[in-house]
C-alpha cells in the first residue's frame, strides 16, 4: 500500500513509519488527542469539526500479501551492508518515490545510523498492480456498532 501510494499521489514524496515503545515514548499527535479529550470531557459531542470522517466499506480493504511477497524476498532479509535485519528492533521505516530501497533505523534519535534494504527487482515489481479485495461482501456487524 505504501509503494502504491507513493506512485499514485504526486504530492507524497516520502512516507515515514515510526514504531514507538509502549509506555516510553510520546508522539506529537498525543497532544492533539489530549486537547480533544479535554475539550469534550463531560460534554455530548454531536459533530467534531477537527476531522473529516471517511466511512470505509468492505471493498476498501485490500490484500497486500502478494505485492509484499514480490517486493521483499521470502528468505533472510539483509541490509545493503550485508547485516541481518532485526525486525523487532526497528523503530522507523522510510519509503521514497524511487522505490529502490527501504531505509530503517533501530533508534528514533536524529543521529541514529540509517540502514537500507534493497527492494527486489523483477518485471512484476516494476509494474505495481492493484491488490485483490480482502472481503467479498459486507461483514455481518450488529446494529449497535453503527
């Protein structure tokens, strides 16, 4: 999905995913959540104007496994320096429009060393395809969920 988004939207040049340690780290969005919670405490909220709500349907969810398997090898993944990737220790992933490499850091500090994984090349990976849908029909949800 990330690679497809980078190719589909001209205004997106880079996507960075940050994985935080539970209970140890704060993200800038946390302050926004706290401000919203403070504002709506003990109030009935009918419409929150800070956000635009987009309702998703069953046909908005895609199965990305086939594309993932084409982009990254199934065997042991190593960095461009030949080091084994320690996935559980990754704290930040970076994806750019070039799609040549995926950069990652084991630490979120500014001066942390950046590691890279080469994207696997093949005719299939160069032609980004649209993934299949995960759900063929609407899931049966109780009325209370709506």
